[in-house]
C-alpha cells in the first residue's frame, strides 16, 4: 500500500520535467514565462534557467525514488511538494494572474484551489512513501491497482491542466487567441463567485460602467460608495474560472493617453 504512492509520484515528476523542458525549448517569449510559477520569482534573464533547474530537480528525485530507498530522495520529494504548496499560496496572494507552471505552459491558468489541493495531496503521498520498504521499481513490477487508481483519480480531479488540454483539443488555439464566451455569460460567472459577493454591498450599481478583454481575462469596472473604481477580472476558460478584484482609489486613477488593443 505505501509503495503504491511511488509510481504516481515518479510519473508526475517526469511529466513535469518533460513539460518544463518543452516549454523552454519551444522558445516561449519572456512575457509567457513571466506568467509561470518558478519563472515569476526570478529576474527576466534567469526565467528559462529557473524552469530548467526545477525540471532537473524533479528528474533527480524521480530517478532516486525509482532505484533506491535512500531517505535523501524520499525526504527530498516531501520537501519539494511542501515547498511547491507554499510557492503556490504565495503566487495566489502576490501574483494572482500567474499560473503554477507545474506542467510548463499548459499550467498557465491562474493558481486556484485545485492546484493547491493537488500539491497538498502529493505532499501527503510523499509522506506515506517514507515508510515503503522497497524502491519504486518493485511497485511498478507489482502494482497495487486499488490504491494507485484512487490516487490517480483524485489527482485528475484536482488538475486544471486537463480542462486546458480539453479546450485546446476542441479549439486548436491558445486561450488568448480563442473567441471567449459572451460578455453576459462572463458577467453571470462573476456574479456567482465568492469574490463578487464579498464586494457587492460596496457597489453603487450592479451593472459595470466599462468592460474590456485582455488576453485570457475579461475585466468589469464598477464604482463603490467612496467613488473608487472596483475592477473585477474573470478568467475566460475553465468550468469554475478564477475571479480577481482590485480597488483603485479615485485619487490614483489616471486615464491612459492611448489604449492599444492586444
């Protein structure tokens, strides 16, 4: 039972390695890398290297788990997923527009509770694997399907990348190039969110005075009772899209000299 966690951890670590290397090799522009987890935390010129270093670390952990029972690799895996959970929480707080980058550019959707929940589950699986008495290759040779399938099903439920891959299979274009849902549908999604309910009482009207789209986000601007601008941003893909909000003081608000569509 305990060793059944190891194949799942190894497969995900290898997938993360391949996806990150593919993202860097594809020549993604700096603006794209700036929206991915590890790259957000470093200066521009080091963003590609940050993804590569993360990929190498995942590959080393996967290889160690596969062929040995040395505690360095077992505890290293626990530390890796625990640190990933902390990083995702920080990204959600400090850079709500950034994706986790867990599987390269496929993980470009804003960090949500599903991504955080997945790293928590992976941390728990890594902790359980500490007491496994054999290396992972034994678990691969004699798999415990009962516990393995439960873990895979739970991780699939917590993986927003599957939604993104399904969208790409249907539309054959990245999010920022697709036709988004109608403005009324996006506004309805906003009004069903907890973010909207937390600020609804402050607004002077339920209808936005302005709305626009930037890449994968649609923005709705309202005014509150202090005449400040309350701007909501709704992500355009996913069954339960991310919703963010910013309150801009009327004293700090300045009109742009020129608006350039993206």
